[in-house]
């Protein structure tokens, strides 16, 4: 029997559906919520970043008695080294995802991956033009081949030219800044190797030099994810507004329920497509049909493009199985808790791993391959149908909690919507609203869940505070999942929570787009996609900077990761700062063991790049700090603009 206190603390979530499963569970099934408690107290050396295990003499931990590692490494070296290895982990994950898409495109061009095709030729054209490819007299496949060749070069290349996906997607002032600071990467893979070498035992001990390398690595994270977004759009379509539902209530007892979990749309898109074709097989097994739904970022991918409902986000990934209604959980890569397998053993759910680099002992493994994608998807769906047959007629306990979600806001979709108010300069609709004070700025919510804080609580609180204060909000990843589950990502939330400025801004867009949007009225917070689609959020920031004709450190655009968890989140936060934008993190990263490294993150970064971190765990205070960061920038922007107008000069470049 669990102690009373433990049961109470076990409810570390404000998600009503997750809570009800945790409360009703009599099975003694162990989840992350239990394991977190058992893990306490956690090691403070690790938490502050001062534990080094880089060589076999370690672990070396910095204490009052031992203020250096055995080799003489100071806390600042150890903390900086650990941090940048973490950025490398994140950048490797995102670029692995991007490269997987490049390889699939190459196979497709060789007529091997036949299930895939160019779904969005306009996007291909836009990407090719941006990269400087001459598309005259070339067919789509030739153009795509050139795009793929340039993408591969961004991973490793002989020349010292800047990577294309960096140089062509950001403002020129940023390229110059990165060049001045010598952090323009020479290729993603090259930089991963450089960074691992630089952090080997007995290599770089200089924390500033290490952090600069970390930022170079972080820019590779940006390159990898931007390639992933662009190629996914070309293969599967650029998202447009779409409305569906989110949270456990999307499961239906009489359907074959399949959760798609992980990150890469190569698999999830195929399952969604084949599931539509296999309805009759499900009906023959006694079900009403097949219901696909998403967890984590692959869920975001199929939500954005196919309107697939959201089941849940990272932290509650094990819980849908405990309703007894989930027939299969199909996973690809990243953010998949190995614990899902143990939970599935207590129920009938088939956990199906699919990728060679993300297996779980005991799970069903169906080796996915791009050249037999449809066939593999069918094999996986058949496993789910078999599982449904086992549970047919048995009672299930699906919490009836779900909320309406309107998602699908790619930059292209936003441009189209804004264009109804200003066809020549769509983004001026936003910059004008900020200049006039109707909006206070823009905030991106990104990142994960983390058991160190109450699941979804900070997301919920900060979003409501910022809405009340007329902040235009966009979201990606599990932060978007959180807003979707909690009912913040729909038009009702605009009426409930938006301040007068934000409300009138959204209303005027709805009015101008009545025909185009149909039933997809604009939500309080705009879903821009998965974690790799932070590239979309940054493209929006770049579009605003270009509209204002200023460099990034001057634009009132802040990122917030209230529940950051993964190395990918560390990498994203780091490039967001290098790009010149303030970044709030609600879970203090493992850097506080060195005042110097912490100081670089909080202050020195701003002097050099214009962006900086804000660590704040309290959601109320976080909202205040985010608003202050926006206000500082809008205030400066107005002063600088006033001076430029008065003296008929260009806008000041300084920040
Ligand atoms: O890439 S937000 S928990 S699922 S790392 Fe993972 Fe974090 Fe979710 Fe998507 Ni991103
Ligand atoms: Fe210790 Fe230095 Fe080895 Fe790290 S590299 S484990 S600080 S001896």
C-alpha cells in the first residue's frame, strides 16, 4: 500500500484526465509519477552541473574540500563541458531526424521509397528559391535533388561557406554577428565531432571558449530542425488551420485506438494514411473503425497536417494505457519512456517500436523501412486490431475530458491569414499592432514536461497571464500539447482569457478571413508544430525583424520553456539566445554550480548576442519577467524609431 502522503504527491499534474487515471488506478502500476518520488532526494552535484565523469578517474565532484577535479579542472570547466555536451545531444537528435528525411528524399528520387511523393510543390519552389537554386526548365524531382544535395552538404562539407539553412533563413546582421564571433558552423556533423573532441579529457578548459563552441553547436540544432521542417512540408504538405480535439477523451471504446508517439512524420503519416484504408479490417474485428491519435511531437506533426487528435503530452504518456482502451502505442524516436513497456504488460496494449536506434526490450519490433512503408504500417495496424479483439466487450475507463483545438499555423498559413488585412506586407499587421500598443509583443511557448514541477501548471498559468496582457502567443512541442489539452488552443479561450487588445486583434483577423477559415476560428495561442518546428517560430520572428528592418535583439519576441526537460530543449534555448532573443526557462538547468557559467547565460550572453536566459520557476513571477522583457524592447524600439524619424536617420543598430 502506498502511504497517504505518497499518493497525494503522486498527483503531480493539473491535467484533469491524467489526474483521474492516477486517482482511480487500483492496479499498482508504476509510472514516472511514482518513480520520481522514489528517486528523491536527487544528487545535488549532478543538479548543479559539478559532477564530471568524462574520464575513468572520475566521477569528480566539486565540494568545499575539493575545489577542482583530479586533473585540475575547475567547476567552470566541468559545468561548461557538461552543458555543451548536453547541447550536442540535443543537436544530434534534431539533426538525426533531419538527415533521416534527407535520406528518404534521396531514396524517393531513386524510386525506392515509393510510398512518399512531393506533396507540396509550392513549398519545394519556395525552399529552392531561398537556397538560390535556379529552377528554370527543371522538373520537380530535379529541383528536389538539388535541395537534398544542399541539405546533405549542411551536414558535412569541404568549403568554409556558412551552412545554407542558416545563412538563408536568418537576417544578415545575425550572420555577421556569428561570423565576428567565429561561431558559424562548418557543418552539423563536423561540429558534433569538434565539440565531442573539444570536451574530451585534457582538452579545452576555458569556459568562454567552451560556451562559444556550445553556441556553434546550438546553431547546428537550428540547421537540423529547419531541414526537417522544410522537407516534411515538401513530402507531407505545409500545415493549414485544422480543428480537432485533445486529451484522453479522444479515445473511443468501440474503436481500435492507436497512439502515435515519437517525432518523425515518416512513420506516423504512413500509419494515418493506411489506417484510413484499413477501416474494413477493423469493422470485421468488431470495431467501429480505427482511431489514430498523437503523443508528443509526431502527434503534433499529424495534428498539424492531418487533424489527428492529441492524446496527451510527454509526462502522461504511460497513462492512456491504464484506461484499458489503448490498443497500440506505436513509437519511433525520442522522448519515449522505456517505462511504457512495463505499463503495457499490465494491460492489453501492444507497444510497437519501429526504428533501429530506439528499441525497448520485450516490445514488439516492426522494423520500419521507407521502401516498404505502407506494408510495414499495415503490419503494425494489424497488431492493434488483434489487441482490440482481446479487449472487445471488456469494460474500459476513459476519462471524458477533451477540449477543442485549432492548430496548423505554419508561417505560410499565418502569412495567408494576415494577408487578408494587408496583402502587400502581411507581417506589418503584427508589427503595427505592437507599435500601436494593441499587442505587447510575441511569445513562443516551447519545450516539455518535467516532474520537477507540476505537469502543465506553469504552462497554463503563464499563458493566461500573458493573454490577459495582450501578448500574441505561438507554441510548439509539448508546451503546445499542454495548451491543447487544457482548452487554451481554441476560439472560446480567446473570449475567456484574452485582454482587449489581443481580443480585438484576433477578432479582426477572424472577420477578414471568415470564408477562408470556415469553422477554424482563430485560437488564443497558435500551434506551430513539433519541436523541430521551432524553426517556424523563428521564421516568424525573422519575418517581423525584416518588417521592422532591425536585427533580432531589438524585436519584442520572447521564448518560454516552463517545463524544459530534454537535451533538445537545452539546444533550442541556446540558439534562441544566440539569435538575440530572451528565453525563459522554468526549470533551472544544471549550470548553477559555476557562478561564471551561470553569469554568462544570464548576462554576458546579452552583451555579445543580445539574447539571454531568465531562470524562473514561479509561473506568476515568470509571466512578469517575460512581460518586462517584451516591454523593454518595445519601449526601446519606440524611442529609437522616434529619434530616427526626428533626425531622418536609419534606425539605431545598437541594443
Ligand atoms: O521534441 S517538447 S518532451 S516530445 S523534447 Fe520531447 Fe520535450 Fe515533448 Fe518533442 Ni520536444
Ligand atoms: Fe575528473 Fe578531470 Fe577526469 Fe573529469 S576529466 S573525471 S574532472 S579527472
